[in-house]
């Protein structure tokens, strides 16, 4: 059986969506002390890096980035690692970023480390929202909402900074 791939978003469209999200983050957090972009390891972290870079172009609000490492297949059996000291994030806005929101499970479990500290606000940004939420995770910022069948797969490629793509297979 042949798998058909359709490019849903091309490089320029992805860059435009990231730029728009950066403006929305700035508008929603005007006056914040600092924003921490917390990307989920892999494409979520790449997305967070790109989003932070765009945010830094338009904002004077200090920002930082951290990587969240989680086993997406067994989030309860593994330790969720944040590569920065959580105490340094107290009183700041945390923007949890991932490439695709499907069921919301990964994002829901990724929130856990931040529940033990006092933060100003926790927000979620995703590049693509598939809308199959099984967990109560609603993104604060969405690049693209996509209706798919459960059997279809959304693949985001942010590794080549000259040719980002979002593909539906």
C-alpha cells in the first residue's frame, strides 16, 4: 500500500505562523517580568527556539528557553526533566511549546514540573492542533488547526532552517 503525503504548510507559511504567534504572545504578556519558552524535546523544542527568536525581535521583555524531556510513550513511568533550575522560573510566564497537539497527553504531563513552583502564568503554544483532545489541554496560541482522521499522521519538520514543512500522511 502506497502512502500519500500532502504538504499542508510550506516553509514561508510556517515562518508566518510562528511570527504571528510571537506577536500574540507579546500582546498577551505585555508587562510580564520574563517569559520562559519551554519546548518539549524534539520538534517542540525546535518550535520553541523559533518562537523565542521571533519574540525577541519584537519585544523588550526578557526571555529564556528550556527543554523538557519526557517519554511520550510512558509519561507516568519516567522522570520529566527540565534542563534549567525550576526555582529560577518562579514569578515568570511559562510558555509550553510543542509542534503538534493531538490528544493533549504529552502537554498535560509536561506541566507537572511547573506545578511545584509559583509562576505568573502557564500558557501553551502549538504549531498544529489536530483537535483530538482527550486531556483538558486547550492551546493559548495555535498556528494551524487541522481536521484529520485518527489514522492520518501529521509530521512536522523544523530541522532544516531553510525548508520547514508540515505534512499529512
